[in-house]
C-alpha cells in the first residue's frame, strides 16, 4: 500500500485530532483515477467520502455539490533547477532550446520562413 504525506495530510490529521475522529483513511487520488469533478462528486452527491483536501479551486458549480472551507494554503509555485557551471558559456545562452526537441525548432523556423514569404508575396500583389 502507498503511504501518503504532505501538507494536505497534515491539515487533515489536525482536523481529525480537533474534531475527534478516531481514524482517517487516505485515498490517493489523481487525474489517473478520475477528474476533479469525480472527486467532488464523492464528497458531495454520493457522500462516499466525508471530505477531501488538495488543489481544489472553488467555483459556484462545485459549491452546489459540496461545501468549501476558506483557503488554508496559498502558494506561488515555482520550479527549481541547477545553476549551469560557470565554465560552460553556452549553457546559459542556449538554455531556451532545451524544452523542445530539434524537430520542433525546425518546424518553427520553417513556419516563420513560410510566413515571411507569404507576407512578401501578399505585399507584392497588393495595391496598398
């Protein structure tokens, strides 16, 4: 069995201790298991879960199905990456290429070139 940990689990454990639940069962849920709508359905309409916690965004449509608390956590998420070594001058200069494969960059260049040709041609045949 997979164990669960994290801020949401800690919040639920604190609620359990405060309210007096004897046990909290954690069910790992992600988009592979279903959608957020399915998760909210389990809390709201079919009541197979008592509550859920996580990256849930309030909406009026969801509020018709289940009650929401105030936000208990706000975050400006970011990604941390290693700093390139100072000896490799190309590491920083060409880092923007890394997210895409070379075939994607090639297609972008081809599309840009074709766009320039079409624009030039339209300029030649236009009376304006």
